[in-house]
C-alpha cells in the first residue's frame, strides 16, 4: 500500500477553490444551510483532515485514498457540467478519462467521471461527481493510488448517493 500523504494537501489546494461560509459537523453529517447541502460523512475508516469553509477533506486511515467535498455558490453556476469538471482537474498531468456520464443525484443532473492522472509524478485514479443546483456547484472527488482505488470507493459512492441538496437560506 502506498501513501499519498505528501500529495494530500497539494491535491486539496489544487482541486478546491476559495471558500467562505462554514458548515457544521453534527454526528455523522455535514450540514451547511447557506450552501444548501446535507451530506453524510464517509464512515469509520475516514479521518477529517480539513474543514475550511465549504471544503471538507478526508483521508482513509488504512489506504492511500482521500475524499474531497467542495461547494461554491454564486460564481460558476452558468458553466456547463463538462466545463466545471474540466476545471476540477487543472494541474493534473497524463489525464486519461476512463468513463464520463451524466447521472442524476437526488433527481438533479450531475456529471460522473472516472479517470487516471498523475500529480507530482504520483499515479492516481479519481472518481468525481460535479452537481450544479440552483446557484451552487458541488464537487465530490475520490482519489487513490490505482492499487488502493477499490478500498474506499463504496464509502464515497454512498456519500454521494445520500447527499441532500436543499434550497439555500435567504
């Protein structure tokens, strides 16, 4: 098993943008009324390593996997899902899209992607969902060294499947 420890925070900075409003962690849920999201936390094998505004980052306790959740509102909602997804992976090298399809999350269109890429020479396999709802864009990203990819994928898929997007306050 390989560790992506040194790459975790560069990856976090690369994928996520600026965030302002923070949410709450309540039991096994992340809630942010201002951003219109209620999301389950990934599970017992995951450690929260960063909560910065509307950005959450988790590291798997055993494998080289990580999960990132980022929400931005009022900035990019006019962009297409393919363009938003492309922006998500700026800075990665040797990108190879293995699969990309439109899906529905809670009845809302989303773009699901599966790709291989490199970051600072480290091979990664990545799954992502980009969802645009009202004035917000929600990025869910799961990444791991290819040999560890299957380890945390079920937790990530459950997290995305159980997310609830709600009308924002105001």
